[in-house]
C-alpha cells in the first residue's frame, strides 16, 4: 500500500516533468499554426492567442496565388521547380548509388575499402566549405544558374549516404538467390536488375525519399547559385519572404506550414529507418 | 618481387572488372562534382580568385597570402575575426551537446519508469522538433525572438507581469556578466538549437536504456540504493558506450550547425555569434572572395578532421576502460 503511494507520487512528478518538455516541444508548432490563421492585414500580431480573433485562411490563399510580392511567379511554377529539383536529385542519387552499392556489397575487389572510406570522407566537408569551388566550376560549365546545376550539386551530397544505405540493405539479401539465377543462365546484369533491385524496393524507396527531402528543403546552395526568380524553389521563396520587411507573418507562417507538412509526414512514416540508420551508422563509425 | 605483386594486383583487378563497371557511373560523377572541386579548391586557396575571374579563370598565384590574411584577421569583411569565431564555435558546440545529452537522458529515464501511463503518446510528441525541417524551425524561432512581437518576450511578459523587452537578436552585450563574450543572440541560438537537438539524444538514450534489465534496479532497491545512486551508479555507466557515438555525431553536427546560426542570429550582432561555416558562407556570398573562401574551407576541413580524430580516440580510450 505504501509502496503504491510512493510510486504514484513519483509518477505525478514524472508526468509533470515530461509534460513541461512537451509544452516546449510543441509550442513553436502551435504558435506557427495560430500565426497562419491571423488576418492578412495584421503585419505583426501583438497578442498571443491559440485561435486568433477573426481567424481566417486568407494567408494560405494569398501565398498560393501570389507567393512573391515583387515578381509575378505563380505558386505552381515554384512547386514545379521544387518537385523537379527534389525528384531529380532523388532519381540521380538512387541511379548512381544502386549500382555502386551492389558492387561494394557483392565483390571483394582491390580498392573496395578505400572507395567506401572515400565516399564517407567527402561527407565530412560541410557544404559551405566547398561552396567556392563548386560555384566556380558550375559557372565555368554554364549550368550554375539552372536547376540542372542544382541537381548535380545536391546529388554529390546525397550519393555517399545513399550508397551506404543501399549497401547495408543489399548485404541482407541472400547471395544464394543470385547464385541460383546465375546457374539458371542469367548473367550478372540480369541478376542485378531482375532479382536484387525488385527485392530491394523498400530500401530504394527510403533512399529516394531521403534524397527528395534534401532537395526539397535545401535553400543555401540554391540561394547562392540561382538568380532568376522563375527558377526559384519553394524553400528559397520562404527565405526571401523572411528578408522582406513588409511580408505579414501570417503569410510566412502559412507558407512554412505548406512546405514542411509533406516533410513531416514523410519523417513520421520513415521514423524507424531514420533512427535505426543513424544509430547503426553511428555505432559502425 | 614488386613485379610479381603488380601482376597479382592486375590479375585481381581484371577478375573484378564487372565490379568496376558498376562503380564507374557514380565514381565519375563523384570525381567530377566532389573530388575535382576539392582539388580545384586546393589550387584556388593559393590564388587571388575573385568575381572577375568567373569570366576569366586565370587568377594570380599568391602563395600563403590567403591563409595569412585569415589568421591575422585581414579579410576585408565586417567583423571578421578568425580566432574569436573559432573559440566561439567550440563554446557553442560544447554548450549545446551538453544540454542535448542532459535533457535527452533525463527524458529517456523519465519515460523508462515502469508502469508509467501515456508513454507512447509522450514519445511521439517529444520527437516533433526533430521532425520539423531545421530550416523551418530556425526561421520560426527567429520570429519568436522578435523584441516587440515575438512569442518569447510575450510569454515572459505574462509570467513576469510586466513588459519584458529582451533584445534577443540586436544587443551585442552579454546578459550574464561573468561570460562577457556571449551576447544575447548566443542564448537565442542556444535555445533554438537545444529545442532542435534534444529529441535525437532522447531517442538514442531510450534505445540504450532498453538493454538494462529491470532486475538490476530491483536488486539495487533491495540493497537500499536511492534514486540518485541508481542513476549515477547503474544507468549512466551502462548507457555510456551506446551514447558516445551519438555524442560524437552530435558534436560534428552542432559544430557545423549552419541553419540555426545563419537564420536566427545571422552571426550577429557585430559578429558575436559567428561560427566557422557561417563565416565561410559569407566570404563567398556576399563577399565574392573565392580564393580566401577556398583557403577558409580547407582550414575548416582540417579542424573537422582533428575533431573527428580526437573524439574517435576519446571514444576508443573510454571503451577499452570498461
């Protein structure tokens, strides 16, 4: 009896502690949602209310019709640019990484260790540290100010991770399946495309989504490389809104929610992969 | 002798021809967009490459001038100070990682209490900061730190009962006098990044706690060990080896936390919250000093390499101790 009361008291204390941190964790999210419902004519809201007075979806309507005050670039165009860059990055990195990951997983060839290590080392450099040469090289190749240049730059960042991710999955596919196929008269290439790839669809999908999310949210390289508003992505537009003093916070908030909602949904769907990938990668060093 | 091993290597390479075909596409692209830029960067670091060279890429060779300029703070940018930036970067990293780990472990332990209700719901809600793209959260927090309209000051006002007007992002002075080099903006960045980072450490710690059998705690209870003793004598030592790799990862992430610093405080006011990666960015954009930026990037690379090697050694050393 006494033991139970002690535990109950302890639980009350724990609940209070956890709820305190939950409030901190969700507060910015609630704030941004409430902000987005503010009437558009309020430049900066002065009171804190979860559902503001005269709540309206006006801000969403505004950013969906004319996200850029200064240039008439329609939302659909920005969305297309974002999808193009993110999709292109994801496709390119999966295409490049799947063949390389297969070789790293199945063959023990000279240079294998160095190759794997080399892909990791390139990951250590933060993007801003290689910004200068990338900028110059893409400029000299005349693709810096295009969406293609952006895709190439992003893919170089996501390929190493994609290789590790896919190699880890290929390692779990039993070798016997391919050997059986080889005995039955398949060549290596057929074994790869007809057996390994179809079996690895979950891992390929995860790798694709990671590449997609990177391309979708990246703004720093895009902001440095692209100059024509017709090429801008959604993430760049949000950054630009922040810079403009006359953008009402409600529009900024609505636009943030529109951009980040898909990412959050994908994140919660992939949560297991993200966590296991990170902790596994960390353990392996 | 060397001839023979050469033949053997060649033979091996020939035997694995197929493997190389498979690697070739990604190797070519990586060579073009990763390896070549890095080599190009090494060359650029020793030249006075600037905006005019974008049309005519034949800059002058200047030897170590770029490195000397960086180390003696002669870079023509406002508030450029390499050593202050580097020192601040280190303080920033340790303050953040310490708080991430402390909060993360405390929450994981709280959630690990047997028979606690609502655990699943709590865990889901607590990882929300991790799920929001860091780019968006940084922008949201920047707005929340607004002096007049920001949520942080408004909440403080309603708690204190009078108007709180903390100049989070504009005042270069230090609010805590014994830490004179840390401006208000540091605390704004710190709050943002702690919010961003504690869920990761919590998740890692939760995983590590699963491996501790409940019986150990029960046995300790019978022996009269109190809560504090249980935590410091059982929990901490047993989760340490699982936490260390995550802490290493956290150190590298926080050291390079571009989004929070650049978007919340912008490295300001007066450069008091600049870290190396934000400074590197500013040298390129708006600076346009590509030669100096390349040298700066190389310096950052070697600093990171050093940190990785040190943390690696620390982890190994502590692991063999156990």
